[in-house]
C-alpha cells in the first residue's frame, strides 16, 4: 500500500502550490496552454507511462496546443517545446536567465550528483565543461583523435564482414572501446567479454533509467527521499543504492586504474593522462580530484551510447534507401578513387557524404528529448507567462520532424541539405540535436567526425541491404537514448578488392595488448 507516500506527496504538493501561488505574478499573463489540471496532482495523469516513447507522446501537444504547452504536477511547471524557434528563443537567446541544472533528487541519491546533468557545485560543473572543451571543443582539437578513430572504425568494419549478424553488438563494442581508450587510455579485449566494458555498460544502463524524465516520483516530490526504507512503495530507495554502486565503480575504477598505469609509465595517451599531467598533485577526495574523475567519465558518456544510436540508425537507413548508397559511392569513386579509403582530409570535397551525416542526425535524433533548462526569472513569451522555476523541455524529435522546416521529414533524404535551383538547403540539424545554450553537448565535434568516418568508409567498401525486403520498418525504442528496434541487414563487400582494402588495417595496425587482465587484477587487489 502506498497511502503514506501519497500523504507525503499531497502535503508537499500543497505547500509547493501554495508557495507558487503566493509568489507568482498572475497579472503578467497566463501559462502556455495545456490539458486541464486536477487539484494537487495537476497533470500527473497526462504524462506518458513508463516505457512509452515520450517524444511521440509529447508531440500530440503540438497538434492540440501549438508549439509551446505547459504541464503542472506536484507544484512543478513543465514547459514543453515542440518548435525550433521557441527553443532557440528561450534556451539560447535567454540562456543568461536560465539555470542549466534542474533539481534531480533521484540522480543525487543514485550516485550521479556530481555529473554535468546534476552538479550543484558550479566550480565542479565549470571545471568538467572546461576540461572537455579543451579536449574536443573545436574541430582542430578533435583532429588529435583522427588516427585512433580511423583504426577503430576500420577494425569495426572487419568485424562486420566476419559476423554481420552481430552488427549491433559490434557497433556498441567499437563505441565503448574507442571512448574508453580516448578517455582513459584503456585497451579493451578484442575478443569476448571485457571487464571495463561491462562496468561502463552497467553504468550507462543505470544512467538511462535515472535520467529518463518522469521515471521517479521523488523528482517531483523531493521530500520522499527522506522516507524510511521499510515503508511499502519505497523500492526506489533500493534502486538508488543499486545504481549508486554501479556509478561509483564506473567513476572510480577506470580513474584509479589509469593512475596506476601512469605510475608504471605504461598508460597510453588519453584525455585523463593529459589532465593528470597538467594537474600535478591533489588531495584525495578534493574538488580537484572530482573534476578530474568526472571529466573523464562525462567524456566517455557523451561519446558512447549516443554514437551507438546514430551509427545503428545509419545502417538501417542504408538498408531502406539503396539509392542513397549508390549516389554516395558515385561521389566517393569520383572524388577519391574507387580503391582509396576515405580520410578526414577528404571531407570538404564530399558534399553528399556530409549531407548523409546531417540526415542521419536529423532522421531520428539519438536523444529525442533535449536536456532540460530551468528559468531563473519570470519571462513573457508570445503573451504567455513562463514563470521562474519552470522546467523547459525541448522535444528534439518534433523539431527535426517539423514539416514547416523539413520537406517530407519522415523520409531519409540527404539532398535536402544540398542547394539546387529553387531549393535552398534546409536547416542544419546540428543547431538542434546537440542541445541549446549552456547545455549544448561539449563533445559534439568528436561525435560528428566519428559519424562522418563511419559513413564514408562503410559506403566506400560495403553494400548494405535488408535481409527481408518486405519486413516492416522498425520503430525506434523508448529511452533517454533511443535506438532503432530490431532489424536484419545483409552486409557484403563491394568486391574482393574492397574487402582486402578493409582488411589492410590488420596488417597496418595489429591489435594492441589488452588491459583486461591487468584491470581484473587491479580491481581485485587495488585499494581504491
């Protein structure tokens, strides 16, 4: 029975609502339109159920109420934004008036209180952002990873040729392996299970559950975090402890293992190795250590599951749109030659390949709902009051599927980004899919470069087709990071010569020794 929790929630909500009514300024204007509100709980029943595709659920508000709508629950006002112009106006042009960190009690309970999404200590938050920007904040800085990216993607394609039925697992392993190496200098096991990968994947799974909007009542009624665990209905306390354990493993073990390897002068160059060299000495448990630890963790998080979603969507699109493959190959063969592997230096000469990259980001954004913002003062927008403390939630999928911005948005059409007579290029999705204002993704240039290389190398050497041409197009799955549903593709080399071209990486760059055994021993005996 949940009677006690309900009493807690109702009392807290009544107090919150009373405080809002006492401090609000109703004469400034009405809230944006939305469904009718019930006493105390407001629009609680108007939120999508757990496991629903939230971006689809919220898109219906666009048709009912227009590009900006409002929901209220337990005293918290949520402003749903389904339009690019509104998002830019409120979250970029007025970013000086918004707080980047919404309250997230469950995330703090679950070990993620020092992440970029929740850090209350602004010195910590700024330190993490600065470190990531110094590492990959421009395309010039990202170029330090070009060689590693090239080797990683080519090895991935070798794996796809060997076992195309394991495409999804190979995409995930490549993304995880590359980011662990880039962040921590860790080399994963090329075959079988890897202990560091498993720790990272557990943390990613917890992160997704923790930060999916609406998953946890305690985020709306923070007083619930203080209820005793013996009460019925407090299973969220046990889940918080479980997620907290995986979060600590993820932030602590890779960090201390990298320090251990660095002390032995055997750590491969990485983001963390550079930060440790710059930092010098620091006190254990200090702010300086937290900044180092969470900078590496956030760097990994930002480039792993996001790229898995995007690369998986790319393979699906190529299976569904063979004409796009043909046009891409024609451009690649003409510009760089049929038997030449594309490199980053070719990018500026490959407009159609770049258009495919943009369309892959637009077709289905990896994060269908963008990072929320909190207003720090009342704003009047289009005659509506957006009150101080309101949470702004952008629906990125609704923005990239807006028919007033994109022609036939449900279709995969790279040509939309190429100028032609009477047809100017459509809006670059990079303006939307990486977030807005001070919450824009700091690793966006690295992700973009990675996707370019996957697209160019794959289309230069491989042919992708559906195993069953009559299979229905899969739906995208629910989640903070959304992935295509199950689909089967056939992947073959364009020719024996193209297969040899892909496999040349095995000769040019034999696999490095894995750190898995050393890490297992360190994690068992290490004092962290």
